[in-house]
């Protein structure tokens, strides 16, 4: 998984493009809650969203498999919405980060 700073930097790069969006959807080419620092990832994304894109929802696509983990629940509780799904707009692909917000 990319580190929390790598994810935050990818998000900052996206913000510089000034592309309007309705939601930031978090997915991980699988299950985003598998990230060992999921709670910190969510905290950082929400802070950046609040600073640069106020009013834009943060949505996590999850299968809910890790809701027995307190850190995962803490991270999920930071999202504006949680949805079941497989794809998203904050994507982790090996070492490379791609942020797409539509």
C-alpha cells in the first residue's frame, strides 16, 4: 500500500487541477479498509477535503469485511457516506497513485 503521505500528495496534486467534483470516492482496487493505516488515510483526506473542497462528500466503497477492527470503524465514521462496491476514484495501483474525481 502507498503511505499516508503518498496518498495525501496524490490528493493535493488532484486539487491543483481545480476540477470540480461532487464526491471523493475511496476504493482500493479491492477493499480500502485493508490499508494498515486506513484511519489515518481517512483523517488526512477529510482534513484536505475540508481545507480545499468544502462541501464535497467523502464516500468509502467497502464490502464491510473489517468492521470488527476499531481503527477501520474510526476511519469509516469519518466518511460522509459508506457504500458497498468495487470501484472508486481514489485508486491504489501498486506504488502508483491515481486520483480521479468526477
